[in-house]
C-alpha cells in the first residue's frame, strides 16, 4: 500500500511546488507593474505570494532566474502584434495605419507594465537587458513600415526617424494621455507625420524653407491669396 501511495504523494508535492512557483511569479509580475522592478523587494514578493523569503530563493536563487520566469509569463499573456500581418499590406500608408492601430491598442493594454519597465530601464541592468528584445522588435517594425517607399538618403533617414518616433511607447502615451487624443486621432496624426517626413522642408509645397546658412532660422514662405 505504501509503495502505491508514494507516486501519488510525489505527484501531489510536485503540483504544489509548481503552484507555489507560479504564485511567486505572478506576484512578482504584479509588483513590477504596480511599483516597478527597482522598488520590488524579495520581502514584498514573499508577502504578496504568501510564502517565506527562503521559499522565493529556493525557487529562484538569483534575479536572473526570477526575471526570466516573470518575463516569459508576462509575454505569454501579452504577445506583441505580429509584424507579418502588416508586411502583407502593399500600400505604405495603409500599412503604417494598420501597424500603429494594433501597436497603440497593445500599449493601451500594457501601459502600466511598460511605464514601469521603461522608467527603471536606466537603473536596473537586468531590465535593460530584457528590454533589448522589445527595442529590437520596434526596429523590425520600422523596417516593415519603411519598405516599399522608394526613399533614399536624407529622405529615407527622416522617414525612418518619423516611424521610430511614431512607434515609441512614450509617443503614444504623450498623445493619448498628456494631450488627450483618441486612439484614432493619435494614429492619424502619426501617419501624417510619417507620410510628410520624406520631402525636405521647402519642397513640394512645404510651409518652410531651409535656412541659407547654419546661423539663420527657418524662413517662412508667405502664400498670396488667390
């Protein structure tokens, strides 16, 4: 009888250990979102998870193991939009609109976490390392959105910069939170920015001309009324 019960007890113990590990992971994710990694202590994690500090260390002996588990758990629940769905859109303007609409909706769902992570990126080295994947993802999206525009040189450089600005979490947050634009208004504004970034100032009907030398400011072209 005892030999038959042993596998059951071992299985049950493994299940309980997995539940504890998951509870610690979820507690850490919640605290990272609420307080930020820089302000999240092992004591706070243990209290939130209802375990001892020693239990946290038993499951996650160092911060690399803890952050890896938390990152994997959070990303599984919050996948970034797939750039391949935008790459199939032939028209560059429509492609940019679709990408920004999806990305801004993603930012809206994940605002608290990215606000905390990006705030602590400069002071928590492991956060900086983990966010490299996110920054690489945004560069991939840049490549997708500039493709097919037929731009070269300075025009391509300006347009890539405009795309990068439009894709940034801080841009979305400034437009929708600080300046109270709706998601549709923010998308439309950034699409216009990207579409008008290529032509140099003063060309193709632009309102400003480039300065004649490095000392003067931009000159305004005054249009006569018809």
